[in-house]
């Protein structure tokens, strides 16, 4: 799962924590409904590909959770 945040928030200590909390909640919600889900940081290594296929705007920062 890739998380993004507004570019102006990059460098904030709270942003990675907030994104991680959201990612964890989404994975837990999926599992509770019988859907397999994992948090995988490999997408960050291919940011241009992920950005293109997920439609992530250029002003969004892709963060590893």
C-alpha cells in the first residue's frame, strides 16, 4: 500500500505516523471482512510506475509506511 500526503507536509513528524495509522486500519478492516491485505513497501521503489498507474498527482509525496 502506498500512502501519499500533500507536498507541503513533507518533513512533518506527524505525516508518516498518520499515514501508517490509516494503512494499518485499512488492512485490519479488510482482514475483518475476509479480504487478504498486506502493507508492502515495494511500490516506493517504483514511484514513477505507481504514480502513473494509480493516478497520483505530482504535488503528492509518496511515503513508505
